[in-house]
């Protein structure tokens, strides 16, 4: 059965949208967004030479918000511009050319071009198509799912991955020091240099009823960290005090989400951020998150050095692949 792509549905939808995209009243953006207030999540200058200050700022943001933006992060503006250019160019290709990179039905991999990602309650759908590529380490890369068009896609994404290491390592070091651990201990607990960098391009075409639909419903990320760049179309929202707010767009900043695995390793000190994506009536929104994921067979639990009689483990240790399967399929985890 051919999958219906949201991009195609958007081209046919002029005033209404199909029923499966209409959210319940407790999810509809028009009814649940705090209007007129843009959430100014913490903005952190990653080039600040005062490491103590940097650690404090990142700890505060990760504990109280689960999200922050970083500027002066060391990734050249030109690299980010090219990343956006080649990603957008892929989605503007003829449909049959995009389908050559489609995620195979029943595939064990998440990679490739696709539409539905996880089991949704009541069979609802998000107003989004996507492309997943593993961009690091080299042993995990499958170029079968990397577009050959535009021709600079591969070179651009390899360049971006190279710059991403410096940002990720600095963030892991600060998060680790903020827990009273050695600077390298958090990264080591999450897989060290075997961590997988999974790039996702989210493509949210214009939607005639943005008041009723969501691009991606409310969720926390499975990852350790997610490091994201959006285009300039507003869409990212975060939950704060049980209300939904738009997150301020800052050109060339990186948006950092604390993911589930860091919440677990920190034994709850750092909070995985609940967020979602809205869509726009006139313009296409695109975002480029990179999910930093542990190796699939790694067991993740609270760091042993953080567990005391006064601070017992709040989470059970789980194999990462089992954790993901359970969360995506909305099934309970098996307890050993």
C-alpha cells in the first residue's frame, strides 16, 4: 500500500484537512497555546571562557527548563546555511525521486524518507514528512538513504557532523561537571565515542487549518541530547507550567533539548523537555534536529556515583533499543 505523504495532501488541501490530522480539543493549538507570549528560554554563549559560569548556566537551564539555546557555538553560519539549503532542496525534488529513499516497509531501521514514525493514539497523524540519516560514526552510516540530489548533500552533512562534535562534547562536559562527576563521565555512561548522531529533517508544508493540526504531537526525546536548527518559521513550542508557549527563534542559534537518557543518567536532576510543533498556513517550516543516541545495546540507568541512601535511583536501567521500542509503540517495558 502506497503511503500518502503529507506534502501531497497539503497540495490538495485548500480549506480543510483530512479528519486524521484534526487534533482533540485538549491538543488543538488555537485552544492550548498561550497567545502573545514567546517563551524566552535561556540563551547561553558557548564561547564564554569562564567554564564555571557556563556549567552553572547549563545546569540551571537543564534542571528548570530541559531546553536552552546556544550562540557562538563554533559551527560556521555558512555550514548551517548549506545544511538548510540541501535539506530543503531534497524535499523540493519530484515525489518519485524522493520515494527512492523511502524507509522500507517493516524495516528495522529508522533511516530514510517517511511520514509516520510512531503509533499515535486514536490513529491521528502529524502534519509532517521526514528524512532520517545517521551521520556519525562512520560505521553506522548507510549511504543508501542519503540523497544523491542535491549533489552536495553528502559533503554538507559530513561537514556539519564534524562541527557537531565540538558542541556536543562541550555540552556533555558541562552537564557532567554540573552533577559533581568528572568532565568525561556522563559522555562515557552514554556510549562515549560510539554514540550515534541521527539527523532528522522535519518538513512541515503549509496547512490550511494550523489551528486544528500539529506537526509533531507533544513528546520528550528518546535521545541523550537533541541539537536542532530550525528555519525562520515559528513552530517549536514547549510546555511550561502545563501551558504551551512558542519558543523564540534566534537566527543561527542551536536549540538544545535534554532527552530522556540524560534525565535517567542524572537521576532526574536534568529534565527531559516536553515539546511539540505547530504548523503555518502560508509557509513551510523545516527543522534539522540531530539526536545524540547511545549504542542500541547499551544499558542506561542512573549514574552509580549519584545514587546514595538519601538519593535512591529514580529509574530502572534499560537497554536503549528496548526503551525506544516500548516508547514508540506505546507498550509497557518488560521487567527482567
